[in-house]
C-alpha cells in the first residue's frame, strides 16, 4: 500500500494516477501470448505481483505489474527490471523478461514458493529462534556485500520482513528493488541513477526519512532494524521518534534487544544497536564488518530453517504486503545532494543542542514567569518547604 502526501517544497503524486489498481489482472489472463496469470499474490511499493505460468517453457514465474501512470515511476520500474536482470546471487531473484502491453509495464522473474517473514511473524507471534535469524542475516549480508561491492554499487533501500521470503528449501530471498539506487562506489562521481524517494518508517534510517541521501550504511540500518524485529517479535521504533525523544530528553524508545528477549544475549544486542545507530558514521562501515561481528556470536546452516518453513504453509488467498511505503519525487539529483553522513550527523547535533537549549534557557517566559518557575523548582527540591505549605 502506498501513502501519498503533499509537500509544499516538491511535486507530489496524485492518488488518482493509480487508476490501474482497480483493474488488476484476473486469473487466466494471457500476456504476450506466453504468460498465463494464476493468481494475484499481493502489492509491493511499486506494483502488483502475480503467480503465472510461462506457456512457452512450462514453468511457474512471478510477474510484476506497475500500478502507476506516472512517467517517472514507469522509468523507475524499467530501471528496476534492468538492474535485477544483471544480478546473479542465490539470495536474489532472477529477472528474465520485460515488456509493455495495454498501457501497462511488466517484468518476469523467478517465482519463490513460500511465505515472507512478515507473514511468518503474523502466523507465529513472538521472537524467532536466535541461531536461525543469525543464519539468515549471514546470507543477507553476503548479498549486500555483492550489491555494495559492484562497480556500480546497488543500495536496496527497503529491507524489511515483507521483502524477505523463505523458500520451501529454507533459503532466504531478498525481494522488491523498487526503491533501489545504483551509483558508483565513489558516490562523489556524480553519476548516480535517478531513483524514487521512499521509505518504510519502522526500518528506514533517519537520513532516508529526511531525504538527505542514502549509502550502503542505510542498508545496514534497515537490516539491523529487521533483525531486531525478528529477534524480539516487536517492530523497532522509527528513527524520527528516536530523534524526538532525544530532543525532549526522554529515554531512547529503542530498548536493547536482550531486555525484550533475554535469549538474544548482550553481545548480539550490542551488534544490533551499532547497526541501528542514528549517525551513519557510528554504524558498521560495511556489510563485511557487520557480517564479521555476527559471525563472532555464532551461525547455523540451513537445516534449522526447514522446520520453521514447514510450520508456515503458504496461504493461497490474497496476501497483502501490509507495510506502508511513503513515496515522493526527489527534489534534487543524488549528484547535487551534499554528503549523507555529514548532513545526518549535523542534523543530530543540531536537534540535541536545540533540546538542551530549550531545557535550560527559559527564552519565551516573561521575567515574572521565570521567577515563579525558579521558585517552584526550588520548592520542589525542598521537602521542609513542602511540609510547611501542606499544613
């Protein structure tokens, strides 16, 4: 589901642009005289996904359809298909075809039988086994190393339980590259591909929510937030809520994972906290470093995964993705945007300083009110005064 909002500083998407959502493909629809639709699986951030049969080759495929008439989103949809077609990793699905038909765009990719982790969490509330989650994390970090180390590194920018699927063989797969961004390893080269600006609140880092630019460390935050959810059974608080707590001098709403689930352990909880640091410079510098930290707390092979998958049969009914992704047009290209880490760090420093300033400097109170406030504070700290006045 998409949530569109008006921003006075930039163009916005009109919900009326998405007229195609009212006419999703029906079963037995045939596209390109080749792909027969079996069922609608659900909606992602950029389109609808179907299970289909390739009549030419006789095997099952997943078919993704764009749900917008917006020209820029069409271009992004095609970029997603081209980007995924160049990838070759066991954790990533393969894309085999792209076409347009009837004023609609589609691409065809590998069909992964199984449930996504959001669905599994709904069916089995509570934390998932620690060793199992660490094993999945190891596989996902191997995929992030592959994506981030390419000549044109790829930042996924939407890692969350809804975009992680467990196959019938127990293999984890990272889906939905609708928000992905491709850029040179040295992002200062000014050659970043255009991309849609969007995020999923509970899993996105502050710099992505504030549209200050993203980097590989943004994926590290999102994966850390996802692992936190899997290990505690609780969605982490969003980065803006954490920033607001910092300003108002309230406790950090992100509790250490081991305080929620003691099975997580202190060391693994510290790893998650580092991955989810508000300042990108305080996170792991790379997926390699994140994986090395996790491997020190242990990992398992895929045999333990099969048991969990067997406990979560695939529901043949409509599967809604559930999470809301906020999407809007970027006001400037990534090449023109200042350094992500520096701006995010400066933002955190400023909101901290502002919170301290507001706490200790009664700048909006008239002199009499200031004196009254000081008298009350002094009285509150003096028990004898309180007893005297109580009489």
